[in-house]
């Protein structure tokens, strides 16, 4: 079977045959094997029939890439994107969105979703994510009965179990299609400071040799020399291009600069000309950024870096140069491995240890294979190479062997009931229906098996009724129905009660636009240990806002509002018409983080605007959105 110019593999044929029979499909296949071609088939087929298809992605970068890709294939007027902070052409037949946006639509029973044929869940294994996994689960539970799903992922060891759950709650057949062979075989190597490039067995054997000083009873501190990323690149010069994964943004930039200083690769003047051309119509102040200065020095040597802290235009430059084959070594963070279709001949790991927001830990097999799978370009390379840098003090042979052998991490439910889910369940369903829905989770299926829908899931039910009790006490629910305040909060997707106590009461009537922008900024802000602020802007308005909050029994207990003074560093210049660069003078936050923060503010303002009936408030919120967008909008393009 052929599709477009491709001769399909058997697993692609099997998936397309199931789609033609109107079945849901779960595709479990290695990175680079052609899973997305199945999604392309659905989109192409239904676009010709003028039927809407939704493509969901776990991260904005992947959504943006797909938007560009589909726009090239079908024309910009036929493709839309919704990512919370970006809305383009929302009525398009081909609609790309973050999974959260789709979840919000189905949970609130948005009429927009009535005429969808398929929803494509790319990277469905994100259902394992502790913080966000419930979003995927709710998206499936609340999808309309006529909607079919295409779930794409690398290896899912328990794909049959996952399919059985979807089939049970959606009452239609779900087909599992597996493909275990990588189109480009992988060779896994290690890099040690003493042995250089080696294999796991040699590394273990060398480390098992007793230390001379230990044998002789001498108390000499063991010197564990750290491996050098430059040393590794020198050893694999014949196996480039390489994606070099680091778990530190600063580390990516530092490594790129260090490698460039070695002059290992020849200077390419064409790259400098390309950068000048790309930045020609951009704000000239971009050239003053540290990230721009470093990239201007490293990219002409075929060395780049890519992470969420740099401007979108700089990411675009790096991505385009990589696609053109002008980058030999790209230092990047883990997000580059999620779905973005930019494979290389080799993949290097700076370490198998990562900081997960709480502590340092060894990455699991799914995380490892997600990254390692980028090695080997189909149709270009006959084999791909993985190199893992090892620090001997962290070396655990059995654990590492298990991680790199196979992806054994199953999909495990992370289902949890949120305040927003509780409000929308009460809004859309009666008590019997709510009980039924609460028993439909993948958690229930994994706990109780085939008869899961006849069982009460105590965890889900208790969480629901605890939220409901709190919401009744705060006046959001009364007599099993939402109050006006509850209806407002049902359209807010995080910090629901906090937002409701400000904007669904008369509290907001005492705020001006500066204070409104400030209070929403506090709600969105996530403090980080190493963030510094060099200049703040004390004012009468800020002091009045603090007094209003302190006088409120509920709001005065909220820790987020302790950040008002430091957030004037960001909000005051924004309110007074300054752009991103003025704000960057006041903080050590990276430019990409500042843009992300203001996009979160714009998104939250939009949620409040959609939830309120007060025209004056909507006008004020629109003005606040415009101030934030004027500040960062020109730097955040897709």
C-alpha cells in the first residue's frame, strides 16, 4: 500500500485499515519509525471531506512545529492553533492545540467539538506525567461518543490494557498496532574520563578492579575525574551531526561556547549571513542579549544550543540551520526530544541524572528512549549512535543496564479530581451520572479490572465530595447546582477558587487596571530559588492593593500575594509601555521565561474575560491583555 510518495510499512497499513473501519487506534512504535504518517492520513482524508480533525500535543513547541508543517501542506487559512497563549484561525478544519485546551473543551461540553471525527493524541505516554497526566485521561473520558482517537507513542508495554480501558468507556473497538523494529538500528556506547568511548561491560569491569590505595590500606581520597563533553565530541567527529542533551539551560550555552573556542570545526560565513538575514527586521536590541551574542559566535562553527529560555526567533534560526545540515553539534534540553522531528546521526547524554523539580534522580527508561530515539536519520543513516557520559561516583550498573535495555515503563493512571472538574461535573451531570463518570478512570480499570465501572473508586469519589463540600461552603455550589460564582469558576482552569474570590465577588470593583494586572501576575507567578530582581517600583497603587488583600479573610492567607513587591519589577514597566528588554534589565530571568510568564497572564486574563458577564470588567481585562501583548508580542511569533 502506498500513501502519497511512501510505501507503507505493515504497521502503518494496519493502523490505516482500522481507521477506515472507524475504530480508535493506539500506535506503539519507536521514534522515527513513521507514526505521524498515520496522523497525516487522517488529516488528509478528512480535510478533503471537510470534516474537522483535532491534533493535540503536550508542549507548545510541538504544537508550533505541527502548525507550520500543516500550514505548508494545506495553506494557513485551513489550519488553526490554540495553545492558551496563541489563538489563530480557531474555526479551521485542521486544528492544533495543547491537550489542556482540548480537555477544557470536552469537559465544558463546548459545542465546537460536536463535529470532530478524530482526535490525535501525540505523545500519549504523557498520561504518565505526575502533574499533567490527568489531562489526557479526562480528555478521553469526556470526548463525545462519536469521536475516535488516534494515540501515538513510543513503546507502551501495557498498550492492550490501555486499549481495553478506552474501548470499555467509549463502547467501540480500539485496535492496538505495535511496531518494535527501529528503521535505523541503534548502537549504545558510554564515555568515561579514563576509558574514553566504551561499552557498559568494559566500564563495569574497569570499575570492579580494586583500587590500589584501598588494597594497601591508604586513606587517599579517590579522584573521580569527570568526563569532558569536548573530549567526547573529538572522539565522535566522524559520527556527526549530534544532539547533545543536557538538563541545564546554562550548561547548554556554556558547552556550546567551550566547544566553539576549540576551533574543532571550520568557520562557515554562510551561517553568519543567514543569521543577519533572519534578524534584519527584528528589534535591534535582540543583538544585545547574551544568548544572541553566544549564538552569533558559535553557530558559524556549526555549534548551537536550544532551550526554552531563548527567544522564539533564535530557536527558529537554530532549527532552520539544523534542518539545512549546518549544525554539527546542538546542545539542547530534554524538551527538544518531545515530538520535534529533528533527528541526528548521534545523540549524547551529558548524564542520565536529571532534576525533576524536587530532587535529582536517574531518568526512567521511557525518558531515556524518548531522547535516544533521536539518533539515526531514516533514509540518511544506516545506523544511529548513542553516547552516555558517565560520572563514576553515580555509576549503578544494574540500574543503567535496565534503563537502556528496553522501555519497560508502563502507562500508569495519574487521575485526580480538580476543582474545575468538580464544578463542571456538577454543572453538566446529575448525581447518578457523576458516580458513573468517577468510576471510568484508567485508575479504576487498573485497580478493579473488567468490572471497574460497577465499583466505587473511593479515591476519586472522596476527592470529588471533598471538593464539593469546600465549594458549597464557599458559595460555589448550592442544592447540587452551581451558583453564579460557581458558573464563573467553572470556566477557570487553575486557581479556580482564588480567582473566583477576586473576580466573582465585588473585590475586583475596587481595582484599577494596574492592580488587576498585578493581582493576576501574582496568581500566575511561580517563584524560583535563584531568581533575582534588581529594581522594584513601590507605589501608592501597590500599597493599596496589599491593604485590600490583607483586609480580606480568604485572600490574606494566600502566599502568592507576598510577591507583589518583587513583581513590580516586571509589571510596572509593562504597564507603562516598556518592552521586554526594559524588563530584562530588572531581573536575571531569561527572555523566554519572561515571555512565557506574560503569556500565562494573557491566558488567565482571557479565562476571566470569558467567565464574567460584567462588560466593564471585560473591557479592563482586554486593556490588560493588550498591555501584556504589546510588551512581549513582537518577540513571540510562530
